[in-house]
C-alpha cells in the first residue's frame, strides 16, 4: 500500500515524496497524523492505472477490490478529471 501511495504522490501535481508528507504531518488532538493529501492532484486515468498495477498482484478478486477501496478512501491525492 505504501508503494502505491509513493507512486501516486510522485505523479501528482505538485509532485511530492509520500514519506516526507508523513514525516512532516501535523498531529491533531486525537494523536492522528494529518497529511495534506488534498494539496495534490492526479489525473483520474493515471490514478486508476497506478492503483490497478498494485492491486492485480492480489488474489482473490475481493482482495483487489479491498485494496482499491482502501487507497481511494485513504489519503490518496485528489482526482483531477478531464473536462
């Protein structure tokens, strides 16, 4: 999962190092790291291409779906759609 996030942020606008984002994240009152993932955008086609690359290694199919949903609902960059 971490490798996928690293590639997503490396290909986002502006590009970022995911490890640095996590390292420099602030901590909220509940002790959770607050990663500024919404400051980065990635094209929707590229987003899904990268996620699929990592998900296809998982078997059975339900693990692939779980992986994809976790990435999309986690701290992935916001999606930039073509108009």
